[in-house]
């Protein structure tokens, strides 16, 4: 029996993870559910999944969570705050952690899971972008298994099962749907709204990653994520726009062989791989009928219309604190865009401005990375205020 902590339980990945868990009552059990602010949504999940522990990030939500659990007659224990979450993730309450909090807020709990040697189903790509070396090193030292559940990285993980395959790896081909604005020129992106940006053609996801998909920053974050997970530098990672979102990524070997993983765009497949690995388990996702789909197209990304992808490659090459700065500035810019304080094209402009203002320094410690993250947020907030004035 795997005892699973689902962090970000009320989100899109959280819902997919709980769906897979509920299909396997003999082998999977949700023992810890954690969410950010939405107490009612967390209580509803507790009534269905009856975890041992429920954690709300925001202290203000604690009394409502505690009283709601009591009123529902549940024995689930209520907790609040980062420290409580880290202690539960590191302790006996779980052996497996679905890391699906959005943004840099997911780093402390993901790191705690790595240090405690847990199996980590890693969706929270921002934690790798911010502190990839530290996180991978912590996982290695404690014997934690990281199974990426970002669909592209899960595909690569499935194509690279052992060290022998790794040795012959030539490059990684990361596929991208292109997002809702694929094919538009830069000047056609001026007035796009948050509603248009989060209407993703192929995947149903939370608002932040949906905007990242529309700017192609999501693919940029994934390039950095792939670098840390698979030890490949940016010059060996190629991004291919593949609008059907059926080929989730490919790996090319030195002998001319290319392997790909295909499937319907549904995150439950990647999550089931993470829970079952190295075995397979049913996910609720149907098989792929290639005859019904008919064709698979590939095209290069348009870096002029979508400069965020270029900025991410540059930040990876610059190294040190640059990816942390890129990620923090992007979180601020996306949030301002969703609040209609800035326009769509201001997102890459703000990220570039912040990267220029804060040149990279060595990412020698978690403290140095946290400091870079905080400085970048301050700078981007000020620039956002100026841009929206
Ligand atoms: P979402 O917005 O739907 O859900 C985010 C979850 O995080 C919610 O449960 C929210 O309550 C929780 N949360 C936010 N701040 C928190 C905090 N400070 N402490 C604790 N919990 C907090 O987002 P999502 O689409 O599920 O994405 C989650 C992560 O998975 C992101 O890092 C995203 O990039 C990654 N991811 C998502 C998908 C997808 O298909 N949705 C695919 C690949 C990767
Ligand atoms: Mg992805």
C-alpha cells in the first residue's frame, strides 16, 4: 500500500492524482491532503478521500478547517502552515508525495520530501527551475526517487529507463502544443485577454501554467526542468511545436534511433506511471487511436512572437541565480496579467527587464537562491506598478 500525500490537492493535478488513487483502493491511499487557501474545496476532498491529515497553507483558514472536519464527523487532523506541511511530508504519514503546488511556494515541501527519501511525483516544475541542483542532490543523497509527471518529462523518463540508455543519449526533443496563440505574430498579441490566454486548446490546467503555455514560458521552464532531471545542457534540448499534443516528447540516441512516448493529453497517465513505476497501472485514460487522429505535425517555435522561450534558454546558459530570477519575475508578471494590471506582451518585457537588472551570481546555497527570488519579485513588482501606472 502506497501512502500518498497530495500537495496542491484542490488543483488540476491534485484532482487527476486523486482520481487515479481512487481507482486503486487496494494499493493507493491518500493520507495527506494539502491546499493553499480554499478551505471548502479541501473539506469536500476530505469527505470523499478521508485522509489522516489535511493542511491549509493559510493560518487564517485553520479554525474553519478544524471545525469543518469535526462537523463532518471525520477523524482527519487539521494543520496549517509551511512547517506543519514539511513535517508531515518528511514523517511517517506518507511514503509518496505528489508535489503539485503551483509556483516557488512548492519548493520547501518538495525539498522536504527529497531530504526524507520519499518517492516524489514531481509536477511543481518551478521548484526545479529555482533550485534544481540542490533538489536533485538532496534526492540523490537521501535515495528519493523523483518521477517527473510533467507530461514531456514523464515521456522522456519512460524512454530513458536506465543508465545504459543515458550514456548513449544524444539530445532531447521537447514537444509543445504552441498554446492558444500558435501562429499569431507578435503584433497580433497586443490586446489578448486572460480569458483567451487560459483557454488552452489541448490541456485543462490551472491559470498560471495556462498563461505560461500561452507565452511559451512553460516550455522554457520545462527546458530548465529537463536539464536538471536528465543532466542535459540547453544546446542538447530542442523544442518542437506539435499542435496535436499526442507525442509527449522524444529522445534521440547516438546510433540514430529516436524513441517517443505517445498518448492522449490527460495527466492521469503520467501520474499512474509515477505511482506504479516500474510496474504499470490503469489510469482511466483510454488508448490512442492513431487512425482517428490521422496526422502528427511538427514546426519550429516562433521566438520573435514568444520571447519567453528564448529568455529561458538564456537564463539556463547564464546559470547561477538566473533561472531563479526568471521564474520569480515570471510569477509576478503572470499574476499581474491575470489581475489585468499589465498586458500580455508586458510579461516577457518584465522578465527580461528583471534579468537585466539582476545579473546572475553563483547559486551556492538555498539562502542565495531565496534571496535572488525575493529580489527578483521586488524588482518585478516595482516594474509592474510602473507598467500599469
Ligand atoms: P492549480 O492552480 O490548478 O492548483 C494549484 C494548487 O496549489 C491548488 O491546490 C492550490 O491550493 C495549491 N497552492 C497554491 N499555493 C499554495 C501554497 N502556498 N501552499 C500550499 N498549496 C498551495 O495548478 P495546476 O495546474 O494543478 O499545477 C500545479 C503544478 O503542476 C504547477 O507547478 C504546474 O506547472 C504543474 N503542472 C501542471 C500540469 C497540468 O496539467 N495542470 C501539467 C504539468 C505540470
Ligand atoms: Mg508540460
